[in-house]
C-alpha cells in the first residue's frame, strides 16, 4: 500500500549572518508541469481557525491559435489530504472571450481576461471579490465582480470597469470581522486622481472616501488587529488611514507590495523592492530590517512574535528574532527557487507552506524520514518509545495508525511549551517508522505527543543529549 505522504530530505547550508549547517525536510504538494506555472497565491486566515486557506492561480498560456485552454485556472488546497480542487465554481478562473477587433484580433480569436487580484472574506468564504484584466474588444480594460454564493452567481460593478482605459483597480480588501465593509482603490477616469472607495453593504453601493493623486497600484489592506487602520500603496511610499478610510496621509516608508501582521504583538512586516521593513506602531513608522531587491513575499508566525519568513528569488529566508537577523532557510526548490507566497498556521511547529513559480511545498526545519512498515490495520493508535533513547544525533519512532485521518506528532519541553512538530498530515491506517534528526533542540528532556484529529492518543518521553 502506498502512503499518501511522500517526504524528501535535503541538506542545506545556512548563510548569511553566521555560517552553520542545518537540516531541512520538505514535501512537494503541488507541481505545475506546464510552462504557465503559478501566477499568484492568496492565503486567508479564517476567524476562529488555526489553518489558513491557500489559493493559487495558474499563469496564462496564449497558444498560437488563440483557443481557450486550462491555463489561468484557480486551485484551492484541501488540507485534509494535500490535494487541490477548483474553488468557487470557477469564479476565480481566467475568462476567455472571442475578440472581433480588426486592429488586434484579425482574424477573430479568443483572448484571455486573467484574474489580477482577488480577496476572500475570512468570515464567509462564499463571498469573494475579484479584479480581471484583458481585452475582448479593441482596447484593454478591467472588470470588477463579486460573488456571495461561492460563484453560483456573480455581480458585475460597471462603475469600476472600462473598455479602454487599461488597468485602474489598485487594490481590494474585505474587513476580516465585518465583511459588509469592503475597500477598493480605483482611478477616476479622465483624471490624474485615484480614489479609495468603501462599501458598507457587501458591495451593493459604494462611496468615495478619499481622493489623492498619490495613490498607486498594488496595495489596499485592512489591519486585522486594528481595523480602522487601512493601508494603501502610493507612488512615493505608503498611505495610511486611521479613520476607516475617510482620510489617508503619507507615512515615511518605501513602496510596499504587501504587509503581514504578527497576531501575537501587532507588529507589521512589509516587503518592497529595497528590502523587508518593520513597524511596531501599526504602520506609523517603519524600519528596514533586511536589504535586498529580490523579495517577493512575507509572512509572520501567528503565535510566535520572533518567527518571520521572507520569500525571495533565491528561496525562503527566516528570522527567529523578530527580524533582527536572517538566514536562508531553504533554497532547494526546483526548478524555480522564487517564492511568491508563504503561509504559516498557528500551532504548526516549524512547518510552513512555500509557493514558488511552479510548485507548492510544505517545509519544516528537521530531518524527518518516514517508512511504511506494515499496511495491516492496528487495533488502536500507539506511539512506541523511541530508540535509541537518550539519542544523538538521530532516533527512530514507530507509530500505529488505527484509522485514516489527520495525525500530528508534536514536541514539548518539560515546561509544556511546544518546541516543534514532527508530523502533520493525512495518514492511512498502518505502522510507520519515523527517523528524526533534530536541528533546533538543546540537550534535555522532551515529550512527544501523538494526536489524531486534534485529540491526544499517546505520548512518550525522549532525551536529547548533544
């Protein structure tokens, strides 16, 4: 019987600020075997849930004949078994249409309106807002639509659409607690000004709340911990509203393309073309904590204020001290090392999701090999004592899986603090051996607890001696 979890083990050199060695494991859970790759990634933190929802959108393949194809489609991760499915009845897929324009489509051919940006309500995932861009006529324009029933039907917003002015939408976000509130950035046609619009009734009506010629493409974001703070991109840096969008002012900061919030201490991290930046006062002031021009994504741990991840063209970087120092966490992604999206769940140990231009990976910070010993169904869940114990540098742990489901193996120190996660995924019934090589433990006594569907079923004491 073939296990549903396939692990790869790699050895990676940790560089910049100090040169040491560390071991990493990873699992590829999606691979795009076409030339289009992955165009964008979106994570959604649902209210009251540790696990974030992950969406990806594939790139566009403009084939020579201009016929519609499967490129530009959206996929969503099924966290139960690491599979992918098409969400929202295809609402987030690219829209292929027949162009008759004699200037750009002669002879007539199919062209593609791709989804440039979208946002999903953390309160109701059936409520999704999207912005498309493309050309079915002679000129390129954008379209803004939303669905409140998971894509069964949709509403078009003609006041935020055009057939000739190019891309005018410069950001969308939905309030994470009250999804009646939506913020949308849109250029005023025939004017040099751009405007932030606000809806208080789920997109039915809109009101202009602030107009400023300095607004620019790329960013509208609601602070989930201080929801009257709204961030908007500008040509010269960052605009901030402390009044729920009614008035924006410029703050001293480079142009940020995305902002991540630390749910433990409200600290903000953002990435720009010049590096990673940090704010400890909700965005009023920013400090650069890492310089570079290859950053593509940023994420902070929901339950560890010191743990921050950054995606670059060279792989995944990590800070364990709140951004004061950084090291290369994983650069073994293949063929593309460019990390365009990162997602970190609460209570997930050292496991993080990394999205590159052609694949999605689960990454963790320790050697962990898993071998299927038997596919016979055990009578119950059991976590056998590790051997050897005490151990250095590696040990083996055997587990019995009594029924299929999500299985977690977590490590705690003697104070009860979680220090790592050995396993978190869907497992079929059987007996398995895990070979564990810790890379981040100090000498001491630890406890490994085995959970099935969130309930503890077994535990052992292990001793690590460096």
